[in-house]
C-alpha cells in the first residue's frame, strides 16, 4: 500500500483548535441553565449596535468627573475604529460560518446575524470600549471589563459565535485600544508630589485665655454677630474686638498681634487675609472663625463651624499652610484674577440661581464673558500673551480645567495658574470641545502652570482682584508662595 503523506503541522493545529472551539461551544450554548436562559439573551441584545456602550458613555460624560469624561470619549472613539476594522476588514478576510445552534435552548437562542462569524464584533466593541475607558479611569475600566466579558460570553451562550470568535474579538478591541494609547497618550492628573503636612501641638487654655479675636459683626449679612455670641459662650476668656465702619483694620490688627498669645479673626476672606499677614509677621497662630459669605479659606482648613474651631483651639492642634504675597506687600490666602475671571464667576452664579445645571451655567457664563469682556495684554514670565481669563490660586485647585473646583491641600508650595489665550479662531468651540472630552490640558486655547513664583507685567495698568476684593491697578504683579508660613487652628490638614 502506498504511504500517505503526513498532514501539515499548521493544518493539524487548525483542525485541533476548531474541534476544541466546537466542543466549548456545545458545553456553553447547549447546556441547560435557567440563569443563562434568563440573562444572556437580553444582555446580548443590549450590546447590539453598541447601544449598551453608548448609554454608559453618556452616563460617564454627564455624571462622572474629568477622567470619566475623557474615558467616555476615548472609549467611543476606540469602539468606532474597532468596529470599522472588524466589519469592513477582518470579517471579509476570513468568512467563517456561524455555529449551527439547533440545540441551543429556545429562551436563549437569538436569530442568527447575516454577517460572518469571525471575529465577534460585539466582543471587539466591548473590549475596545472597556479598555479605552480604563486607560483614563482605572476604576471604571475594571467594572466595564467584567461587563465586556459577560457580553462576550453571551455571544457564545446565545449561539451567535464560537468561543474562538469571541477571543479574537477581544484581542482586536484590546489591540486597537493599546495602539490608540500610543498615538494619543492618556492624561496624567497627578501633577504634584506634596510632603506630609507640617503639624504641631501647643498648650492652650480651655476657656480661650490669650486669644484675641478681631471680628466684623456686619460680615456674612449679619453672621458675624451670631459668631461673636457663640465665641463668648464657648471661650469666655477670649477677648473680642468688634470692628465698625470707622475702624482702621490695619491698626486694630497691629495692636491685637502685639498683645495676643493667639490671634483670631471672624469676617470675610479680605479681613481674614489682613489678620493672617499680622499673624505671619508676629509668628503667632491664627484661629479663623467662619463669619463671611463664602468662607473659602475657613472651609479648606477644616474650620467650617465655630464648634470645629473651638475644638481645635482646646486641643492645641495647628497646621502650617501656604500664603501668597503680591509684590511682597499684600498677603493672599485664596485666589487672584485678572481679565474676565471675576465676571465669569458672577455670571455663572446668576445662571445657577435660575436652577440651570452647573455644566450649562458654566458654558453660558463662559460664552458671555468671552464675548463681552475685553482681553488684557500682559507678559507672563516675559512671554507676551493676550488673556481673556486668568486665575491664580494658592495651592492646587481640584482637577485641570477652567473651572478650578476646591483645594484638598493648602501646603503644596505652588501657585495654580490657569488662563485662556485670546486670538485663536473658534476659541469658544475649541475650548468647549477640549473640556467636554476631558483633554483640556492639551488645548491650544487653555494654559496651565504650576510654579512657586509667577510674574505678570504690562505696559498699561491692569486690575488684580484677590480674595473677594476688587483689588488695585498694577503694571507689575509678582506672586510668590510663602511655604507653610502661616500656623492655623484647623482639622482637615492635621488628620
């Protein structure tokens, strides 16, 4: 008898894998399971035409944070590219027949698609979206990876694909996502490394002896009067100096700093900044009682209520925080701005009072300010630039973007500078597109800088608003961080 030639190793491998694929398909699709009958068909149908992923992307974009919005945009873009590659390329190159699923339970089986089986488009889209989102937001990516795996499994359980089709789809989707990350790297939101807080404990009297509080009873629409009463009842030995319309706050603060063991202040951010300057000069701790309208600084140091401040004083708990000097003369605690930023905040507040959502209010306020506020020509660190919006914060304010948010630390030693450059075509549309996609830091319109010193100069005087005050005109404004120079009673920075 003639010898039969040995089969080619690749053909043997292909036949073996095909046989394994069919056996796995039978084990999953044909096996009886009430749980699979109940869940697999609805899940598979939800992923048709990527409806499931579009709904999730909308949720991430509308309700999530900055990284979630970036993840939604990257996930949808990756999914679109993957679908094009699979449906217009790979399915035509390798036209594999769909499984014969006569044995699949009727409650689970779906009508067979007309396209070829290899690779699974549903699985490719699922992997592309999940990994795309995960590249920008790891937590969301982990959750979506589980959902993507379930979608892939549903394609086998409903008889639409062999397991090999699903695995190939996962590989294609993952490959497109990784390639996309090489072309457009994910944004890194970790921008500073801050040492541990500087804290100390000091001996204090439980009734407030040695504490001198400078208080504005008219601040916060009368909140100051209530705060004065609460201080007197909880710290009976503390001295309270109440300001009036004729008071010279600088003279009062100077006299109080000379004889106080501990300084206290209750008023708006401008009043707090004045007392903070004297506390730094005298190297004395400062207790900040929330008596202003917004109390930004008090909230950020954990002094949101009088009770919290009293508890910190009695415990002798101090934290060292940064302050900012403007031209080495004026102390700032929170923010400074030039150009349109003060108008932007006021406009956004007005829109939000009409019960308009924050995103809509932000967009409307930005559009209004960019249209109606004249830009300012300045030089930032010697670089000529025309700015329509300029924000400078003491320490890092929230996530990147022209809506700064709230600080979590006030002791990182940097100025947070954000501004919009004027003169770019379609600036509003470009800015909104980069913001909604979560890639604001890559925008040509928006600039962001973190530095310990920032100098702004101009040929014409420009106004510098700061800590809730209109501010003065300058032709040169040098902002400098005084690292952890102010000692404050508080809770949020000492835990």
